[in-house]
């Protein structure tokens, strides 16, 4: 079982729709969770971080965390063609594991006109 | 401008010829890390550093060396490159010692023939 799992996609959504990206992780002791966006040929950039159960909203982005189910998701409202990218889920195992960040393989999102 | 820089951006070399990829950040971050990104495998951590003269192995450290003599610099050294080290390499830094909210450099595409 991979430590961080994501569906590779592509996930295709029409412009203006909600895109829902999902991620599961295996280590129940994980503490911190991150979503990075990576455009083709570019480096990853952080778009959301979440540390406690529930929802965290930032503009059109909402991160959702459920530690009991070991599940983290990213919702993108009013999807735009510029949102087309690969979204990487990353998990930090927290204190005592010294800053080890584990990434999923990413979900490719395509926003169609 | 706050940034992480890497050099070179592209490198083609031959098996066994020692090379160094430089990484520098101007944000006074304590945490720095190196990743490689391969299709289907995602981002995998090679080495990380939590401060000057403090480095530790990530998930795939074999064949690589690092050093952290200054806070801003974190070079990646391949003493004897092999074709299986052909990959896209990213350097990243973080203000937090948990390392989750990372800023990535532009990447170095390395080909070893």
C-alpha cells in the first residue's frame, strides 16, 4: 500500500463546475496535510495546508480533512481553464519524524471550455 | 524577490562523471530538501537538512550526497552518476522545521547516458 494515494486522472470538469480531488494516506499518525499544484514543466507550488479535521477555505479552494478515515480532499469551485494542472497531495508525519514530507503521485485536472 | 534557485537547469552527462547541482535560497529558511520526480513515481525525497551541518536521508538517498555549510546553500552531489539517476530534480526550502510548506526551485532536468 502506498503511503499517499491519489487517482492519477485525468479528471475532466467543465468550466464553472466544482472539481473534487481526493487523497488517502496510510500512516494514522500523520499530522499535516498539503495540496500543491504543478503546471506542466513547472515546479510544485503550495496552494493549501490543513492540520485539523474539518474544512479550510481559501478563495475558490477548500481543503477537507478526515483523520478517522485517513482522507484529505481539495475542492475547487468555479473551475477555470487556468486550474488545469496536476495536483499533488503531501503528508507530513509530524513531530519526531523530522520534516519528512511524502507526496502522492498527483491527479491531473483538465478544465474544459 | 523570495526564491529558490537551481543550477544548471538542464544537464546531459555520461556515466561516472561527478556532478554537482547547486541550490540556493534567499529566504533565510532553515529547512531545505532535495527531491527527484519520475513518471508514475511522483516526488521522492532524497535528502533534507534542518540547519547548517545537519542533514538526513530521505526515501531514496543511494547514489547521492549533500552538504550544508551555509544556511542558504544546499548542493546535491552525484559522485558517480548512473542512467537510473536520469530524472527531474527539485530543491525546496521551508521556514518551518516541519517542512510542509515548501518553496520549490525551478527544477534541474538531468540525463545520464
